C-alpha cells in the first residue's frame, strides 16, 4: 500500500472533517463518507479540490470512486504526489 506521512494523514483528516462538518473523532480510516457521514457528491468534489490546493497535486476526477473513506484518500494523495510506501 502506498503511504502518506503521518502529518499529511492528520491534515487530510482535518480537511475532510471540516468539509463534512463532523468532529474528527467521529471518523475512522474506514468509515464511509456517504453511508456513515451523509456526504454527497458536492462534498466529494470539495474534498478533492481542497486536497489539490493543500498538497499541490492534481487528482483525476476518476479517483473520486476510490475516495470513499480516509484510507482511499491517503492512497490517492500518495499516488498523486509520488509518495511510495
């Protein structure tokens, strides 16, 4: 599995919790944004755009299908930024 540094994982989790308007503690690496936290497709696009700005990467919109939880986002960001585990 690809890896994202711990500091980046925490920043990703903070960004996502802000966008979903939930407490960070409510979200695990595997909790599903749509099913467990009520996220819609607009929130997913907002998460993608925020990640691109924060980490200065380009993420293809086809990656949204994998970005269903934090673990998926970590993998997509790692691949987009060239980080390998």
